C-alpha cells in the first residue's frame, strides 16, 4: 500500500469519526432541548402528590407510642415440645420432627 493510499484511508477514517462525534453532539443537543421544553414538574416528581386525609388537622401527628417491654418471654403461651409425649404417641399423634438418623459407627483405624 502506497503512502497516498494510507493517507487517503486515514482521512476517510477521520471523516467518519468526526461525523459520528457530530451526530452524538446533535442527539445530545436535541435531547436537552426536549427536556427543557417539557413540563418541569413532570420530570421532578415521579409519583403524583399524596392527598391529605380528611380530618388530618384534628388528628395528632407522629407514630403511636410503643408498648412497654419487660424483656421477658410472654407467659400466656408455654413452649410446645417438638415431639409429643409417649402417651400422645400411643393415642395416634404424629411427631413433628422426623426420627433422628442412626449414628454411623466404623471400626477403629489401625495404626501402622
């Protein structure tokens, strides 16, 4: 390839690159003018404004106070066992948990 061909190809590549940059700038300018021409309130607020509840002026503001905690477990509901007692199993109650797997025992490892 001669030097003239390389220079011609370089000029063509630069022309294509500059056209792409110019097209990008034009698209950006068009987008910005469209944003400016549009309704600014629509862009600034994604959701419609909330409506006030009727009678909100007379209601107290703020969350309700939290009930006092004693730090102890509630005593009205005793904890239930995972497995029913033997009398209940005899009467037909099914255990909540499956039976535990049997332990796997292997012979001791012999040392050499």
